C-alpha cells in the first residue's frame, strides 16, 4: 500500500473521530435533545462512502487519464444520489429534527469532500511529475 493511501486512511479516521467527538460534545451544549445515533451513523456513512470512492478513483487514476475523468464523474453522480437518498430518508423519518440533521449533513459533507479532493489532488500531482 502506498504512503498516500495510508495517509488518506489516517486522515479520514482522524476526521471521523473528530466530527464524532464534536457531535458528542455538542449534545451537552445544545438545549434541544439530539438523536446522537443518527449523527454518528451519518458520519460513519459519509466516511465509508468517501473511502470507497477514493480507493476506486486512485486505482483508476493509474490507467488512462480519460478513463479517470469518466469514472470520477460517474462516481460523483452515484455518490450524490446515495447522499440524496440518505438525507431524504432521514429527513422524512425524523421530521422534528430535520433542520439540524440537514445542516449537520452539509457540514459533514463539506469536510469529507474537502479531504477527498485534497488527497486526490496530491495523488494526481505526484503522478504528473
């Protein structure tokens, strides 16, 4: 396994733990009771999906550049559809907490997507040189 992949796995683990700890601490600060199980499941789901997509994209990037672009676009579309299904099912099943769940999902999504883009960019830049 390459050093870049190991660094990605370390970073995604640290980010997952960090977000989970922040949510557990937020439970004590927020006056409204939160369903922590949902937040933790969202964090774990986003981490798992991001990891799977990242591994697939790294494997594809070692081939033809045109193939990487197609797979990246397809993976992004599939990932967004899965996220849409996840967030709609959570919002419909937990209507009282929907606003908080949607905002938390957006924050989690931005964190994991930023991490994925940073590591993909590093990998692709290292291949070019």
